[in-house]
């Protein structure tokens, strides 16, 4: 070996190394990785592919979003923010003005306006027949019940016989007087005897009058054995039965003319709103009602410091005396603001409407606005609408329905009814995708 070889030694080829100096070459990667690590690597690989596709789709959508040629970047940003925050498409309506009737409600009792009690005119006689029942309409003079008249008829016959006897006695006395009295002129009889004949004739005439009076009395008693209606009306009470012995108590009660009235008590502070002739409407079972009008007003308050109002009611088969019913005094009509029932949202014992404020229109003529929850005081319901006692601004835009899904400050899209349906359907379709 020369000096140059010592200074620059030659590289040694690996193949020239002895077998015991050869480096060990790794056989496979799997020899170095444990078997349990392979599933982990596969899962990581799949997640990486999915995330890559998702990010790529977002970038593509952002790149493909069309903008108006002259729109600024701020306008595009506002539109994107609006679309992202709009929670619902809504239909709006404005408050309307409706004519409603002013009423004053009260509770009262239905009773007869005027009644007539019918009693027997005979005593100690049993009732033989009852010809009417409660609720029957009767006319004045109509027979309501009949008593047993057998004994009365016998008494009439006896009275007639007494009259006939008295008439015979009178005729005999008159004949005697006619024969004897002329004899006084020739002094054939004394004056004392003549007076006796005159007295006999007078007594016979008086006896006849008394017999006739007894006969008339018996006939009247026989006639009174029939209980007759003194007035026309409706039988409201029947207190008599067959076989009952008549006394002094009433047998029937008749509502004169069948006229019923509604008696209601109201606060004296409200009495000025009601006057004679004011129409009333009284509710009846089954959802029916009967009309009437105020006929009189009590001049003084009762023990409860209330004023009683009396209203005569029209004829109605469902009206019964003694019913306790609610009624209304119809005090005229007024023009009142109303909103749809569907626009009212009740929460925590209060009523609200959802007003759409800050309404804006974008370049595509799409209207958006912010929800403002407005508390309202409601009055009478009129079909599909309800009165608002504290009116809202006449140009208010109110969410017609679905207000319970909105909160104060929500951004909404304003559409008509058809577009609202289509828009909500598209939103639901996108949510399913």
C-alpha cells in the first residue's frame, strides 16, 4: 500500500463487507406496526376524506353564491345574515274596525209577571174531577175542576119545593083576603079580623120571597161546584187532586196572559245605562235565547244595595218560571278595533300579539322584519275576531298565526298565505335533506 492509499482510503462497498458486517434490512412495515393499529389508521383515513369533501363543498358554495353586479360586499353580507337569522315565514294582517254591540250582562230569575190564585167557592165538598194540568193554557171562564154535586142538587130540589109551597100559601091567603075584606064595608066583620087576613097574606108573600132566595142560593152553590178560570193564561201550579175536600186554600195558580219576565239585579252605578224599553236577550238551555224588553225598574234598592230590573219576555216554549238564567241588556253598538283570534298568543296569564317592525325590502323584493311582542287587552269575541280594548296603531303589521313559535327580536320573512305555505314547505324539505 502506497502513501496515497493511506491518505485517501477507498470506499468500501457493502457487498464487499463480510457477511457478519452486512446491515439488517427491514423485511416489511407490518413487521414494525402492531396489528391493532391498522383499524385506527383506516378510521383516521376515512374521517380525513369526509372532512375534505365537506370543506370543499363549503368553499364551492361560497364561490358559487351569486351577487348583484353593483352590490357592495356589505349588502351581500347583510343579506346572508338575514337569511341565516330568519326563523319563520309569516303572513301579516292589520287591525280592522268592526261594529259590535254594547251589552251589560247580569244574572236573574224568570218569573211570572202577574198571577191569579184560584180557590174553591164551596167548602166541605170533595173534588170529583180535575180538567187541567200544569202548563195548560186556559181561557177566562173555562172550567178547571168539578166538585161532587149530588147533595147540592138535592138541596136545589128541596128549595124548589119550598118555593112551590110558599106560592100555594100565598095564593090561599090572597084568596081569603079578597073574599073577606069587602065585608068590612058593610060591617059584616070587625076590623081586627080584617087585619088578620091582611097579615096572613103579607106573611105568605114574605115566605115565598124567602123560599125563592133559598132556591137561588142553592142554585148558586151548585154553579160554584165548578172551578172556573177568572183570567186567561197558563196554569203554573195545580194544588188539587181528585177526592180532596175543598177548603180555603188555592187550588190553581194562573200566569195572567202567560207573560213571563226576567228579573235581574244590577249595580246602581250602571242604572243610567238601562231605561224602559231597553232590549234584552236571555240565554236558555241548549244554546237558545229569548228576547224581551225592560218593562219597569224598581224605584228603590234591595237589601243588597242592588236595583231590580224587570224585563217582559216573548213567548217561548223553553221558558219556565223559576229558571235562573244569564242575560244581556243590549245598549246599542259601537265601532271597535279587532284582530284575528289566531293572532293572539296567551302567556303567563296575559295576551299578546306579535307585531312585525323594522320592515325592509331587499333587491329581490323580499320583505323581512323584526318581531316585537305587544301586550293587548281583549274584549268581546266576534266570530273569528276579538275586540281590542286599547287600540293598536291602525297600520300595525301583526303576525296572523303561528305567533307562539316566535320570540321578541326574531327576524322573519313576510309573505302572503300561499307563499308562506310554499316557503315553509321548502324549508322543511331542506331540513330533511
